[in-house]
C-alpha cells in the first residue's frame, strides 16, 4: 500500500467550545459538534509525524482519552499535541491524568493572547487569564515537560507580545506564536490585519530579541559580529555551515529516537547557529524584512496533491532590493 504524503495534520475533535474568541466563530456551530469518533481516527494515515488535536475545546469531549488511544494505535510514531484554551482547569487535569498513561510524551498548548484583562477581552471569558494560567501551573505540577503557551498575534494585541514573552520566561514555559488568519471552512471568520506595519514591528522586535541573546554569546567568546551586510572568508562560511549541519543532524537523531527533550534542545541550537550566521554576515537589521519578503513569496504558491507548487500567482522573493543603494 502506498504511504500517504501527508505528514502533519490538525484534527478538530469537536466544535463545542467554552470560549467566545473575537477571532473565531467556531463556538456558534451547532451541527455535528462531536461528529469525529474513534472509527474515523483509526483510518488516519499510519505514517503521520505530527498531529495537533484541536477544536472547539478538545477537553470538553469526555472520551478524549479514548480518542488519544485510537490515535496512538493507528499512528504510534506521531508526535501529538493538544491545543486548549485552558478554561476548564479541573477537567483538563483530570483528562490529562488518564491521557498521560496512554501517551506520556504528549504535549499541551494553552492559548494566552495577553495578560490579565486583555486575554479575557480577546477570548470573551471573564477570569479567562487566571483559569488558563491555573491550568498551565497545574500541568507543570503533574510533571508535564511538553508544555507551551500558544500566542495568536493580531491588531488587537500587538502590545501584549513582549509582555507574554516575558511571562512565558517567568514560568519557564516555551511560547509559540501564530499570526491571526481567516478560514471560511474552519473558523468562518474574516480576520483582516489592518495594522501591518505594527505587526511587522513586533515581529522585528521578537527576532532581534532572539538575535540579541546570541550576540551576547558571540561577544563573550569573541565570535565575529559584523555591523554591515557582508560576505565572510571561506574558512568562516565553512565553519558556519558545519555548525548548522551538525545541529540539524543532532535534531534528526532526537526525532528518530523519539526523544522530545533532545528535539527541543536541538531546535534551539539550530536557531542559535542560524542566528549566529546572520550576525556573522551582518544581516541582523535586514533579516526581519527579508523574512517577510520570503514569507510573501511562499504564500503565493499553490497547494496541489499534498505539496506546494509555483502556480500562475507565484512571485519570486525580491531580495536584491534590500542591497541596492
């Protein structure tokens, strides 16, 4: 039997939701809110690598542990993470006690889009920030390592990004970020970004924050940092290549060995080596805009038979303009 080319999927196990998010209308759905069952999950492609369990709010399904068991039986090598708003703390902790016995390495991502009242406003639930934070701390308390904060950036919370970055560091929890987007089939909500320049400014801040930590390392150990975009001598470029190659190979060992802790560590090391290469080439001030340009080019591609293709709307990233006088 030919293996499916799909490697990563998001599964909405329910449309039922206890949140009233301003960027999502899924809670308004009333038909077939729990239509997906174990039988459907047992028909998933066996070679899936990453599965995100989403909703609605997944933990509102009383049979969630049984669904996880079915996924593990069908896709034993897949890395699974559950996305939750974290509002039903006791339910989440009770369900996770059962789920961790089935899949100890499973991850949980708790949505937090701002501190205190700002998160409550965005998610439409009074006290939502306290509830989500209690869930995070409760999951830490039961020893969960694969735990993260999911931050969604939009026009409505640009000033919260830096605060949430610091908050995640205080808790010692990884923070992941997505930019709000629209989907007629899933969220049925038009989420247009109007303040694009502000969004780019915040993304620029985030990238420079990460670059700043690597620059601190370079300065301590006397690794070159250039102020202007430049090519580097061959011995330096070869060294940067070896550093990046070695970290990618270490990541692969962790992934093939089902070692999530090592995967996380090596991904951080990959970023470290890539950011270091950016600094050695003096590209730190240009890279946020270059990244945005490459992103725009990638998004112009079409999706065809499980792969990206360069369709009629594709345009090549114009990198040359960043180096013109």
